[in-house]
C-alpha cells in the first residue's frame, strides 16, 4: 500500500496505536502459568472492543486471533493449552484489519529468569530493526534494509532466518515488496514516499533454517534453537520513516 490521502494516514496511525496497545497488554499478561490460548483471548477481547478483526483469520483462516510462538517456534504459533514457563522466549504477533486497513507488529518477551543468550537475542532483533529503519529512505533500494539488518545480526553473533521476510502491508497482510532480512542483489524494489511496509528482523540463536511444524501453521527452527522476532509497520517518508505501531 502507498498512502494516497490524509485519511489513509490517519486511519493507519489510529490502527497502529491500537496494535501497540494490544502488544503492551499482552507483554504484561505473558507470565508463567498463563496458557497461550488465555493470552490470545486477552488480546482478542481488547482488539474486538476497538473494532478490529484478526487479519490472519480473515485472510488465511488462522485458528486463533493472534499468533503466539514460544522458544524454538519462530512465527505463526497457534494459541493452545500450552502454559508458559519461567525462561520462555515468547513471540507476540498482532495483525489486525479495520475498515479495510491492515497493520502488523510483533515483539518478543523473555520470561524471567531468562538466559543471558535469550536476552541478547531479543536485544539484537530490536537493534537490527533500528538499523533497518535507518536505511528505509525514499529512493533507497529495498535490499538496503536487508543489508543493514544482516550486518547488525552478524555483529551480535546470531543468525538471520532467511526463509522469512518482511513485506508490504496496508490493504492485505502480505503485499509487495518482499523485504528480506539479508542482502541480495536480486531483491526487487525501490522505496517510495508513502509506501507502507512491515519489516521484521527474524533471527535465531544459532544458524538454522525455518521449517513447518506438524500442525501446518507454526514455523520452527530446524535445530530447535531460540528465535526472536521484532516487527513494526512503517510509512516511508521524508526525512525519516514513521513507525505506525510504536507504543
């Protein structure tokens, strides 16, 4: 999606604030003993009161409202009776639709007492996002975001999960362009003013591939190493991009 009118921007800003509020709520509610299904219900109640629908459910018939993934689960985890435990690394991924607009954001929380490596992994995902954000300038190639993300992840000694990428967003969950988290000269596209993208460093504690679990939805690390995911929906603007889903 490219922002065409002030109304487009206003609607996306309002929806982004709702998503940020939902993630704040979920991050606080993610505690040992809480099941991922209970956590999902907390998010669903908050979001439906705000007039939002689950975009994964609307577009893909996902069996939950939000995606909640734990430890080696990377993304698309189905809410279930699984109870969270101390030390778990929990990915909270909220993607909603309201009034024909879609916004997507995710964050990773570590339940105490988390390992030093788990905390470092989550900090790396955030730092990689910041590096990628700085590269998201009008006229820049989409590939430059991936170059910046990959360099930061390598600097911290972690690995990019190359099978998973960011994407355009706004009217559907997944729109052009594809935004890899690594550099490739084959990456297509140039960033333009008003372009809306959800870019999302998705990284692993050890070098791994992203593979599907038996449930057909959840994507996990091939070697069961921990994964972290940090995502915001942004609008490419001059002189700097705007994060729509910032708290």
